[in-house]
C-alpha cells in the first residue's frame, strides 16, 4: 500500500486526499458535461456541485469539532485537518444541495440524471484512494488478485469497488444520451451502486456488517441494498406524459 503520495519537508501529501481531490475535479467536470446533455444551466449545476462538496467538508468538520470539542481545544489544527467525512455532514450537505436546487429552480429528475454518472466517478476515485491507503481489507484469499493487489493475501475489495463503479459510471453516462424519460440514468446508477455494494460486501469480513438475518437469507443491510436496486429499476417504468420527444 502507498498511504503517502510524497513528502516535502514537514508536509506530507496523503494518497487518499490527492486521489479524492482529482476525482472531485473530474466528477464536477463530468456533471457539467451531463448538464449540457440534459440541456440544463451548466453554471447552476457546476455551482451545485461546488456547494455540496464544500458543504460536506465544512459541515463534517463542524460535526467532528462538536463531538471532540475537548480535543479540539488542545489540538485544533490536527482536528481540522483530519481527512474525515461524516455521514451527518454528507446528509446535511445533500439537504443544502436540495435547497439550492429549489432556489435555482433546477428540475429534479434531469438534474439527478446529470449528477448520477459524476457521483459514480467520484465514488470510484474514493474507493481507489482507500485501496492505496490500505484501509479496506477483505477476506483472506490465495487468488492471484489477492496476492498481487491485496495486502498480504486479502481481497482488495476497495479496488474491486473502484473498477466496478468506474464501469458503472461509463454505462450510466452512455445511457444518459439515450434515456427515453427523466430519471432513468439516476435509477440505473442507483441500481448499479447497490448491486456493487451487495457483491463487494460478500468479500468483506462478516463482523463489518450487521449479523441480523431476515428469514435466514439476507442481513438487514443486504435487504436495504436489494430494495435500493429495485427502487432504481422502478425509474424505467413508463410514465405518462414524460417521455422525451423523438
């Protein structure tokens, strides 16, 4: 693994941070391209991406500071530079993005279609950064992939996720140009993301996920992923009056 990209004196550039930053730039560019395909206001979509990206980082830092305020009082610089994105920070940023869409009067489904491939691209880069950081090890394996790309013979699940998500990104962007009604690309991306997570989780240690079983077939988290995949496919049901003009 290569957790550090390079060092310049006292400054250390983490590999995850560098890859994540590159992925963010490329994802925003892809979202702008998607906006052109969907005939949306490109500047508005670009600003929406920047708003959510900045909001995720800022809100995550605020939440971390609130959780460890005593440590923050002693080591403020260290806490502020932690490369952590909290789930609540992400959810609040998504909520603020929804408000931005309302203010700018961006149509919901076409905007989600434009953003979906970009979100997959960013996710692929985040998985790739995680792989180089060595933070996501799968089950032990003697397969060639595990020996070559894994860490001491473990499934490189982060690398699997990165490759599969990148393929899903390409497929979603191709579909964006041929969808017959708004929401299809978003639904396809949601289905891909859920199925990829379902598959990759089977190669992770069992203790990572809840062990609660439903009917001795699925865990709760697996059931949620299946429902998300089905929900994504539901966007392909023909809806009266919304089919694109041919």
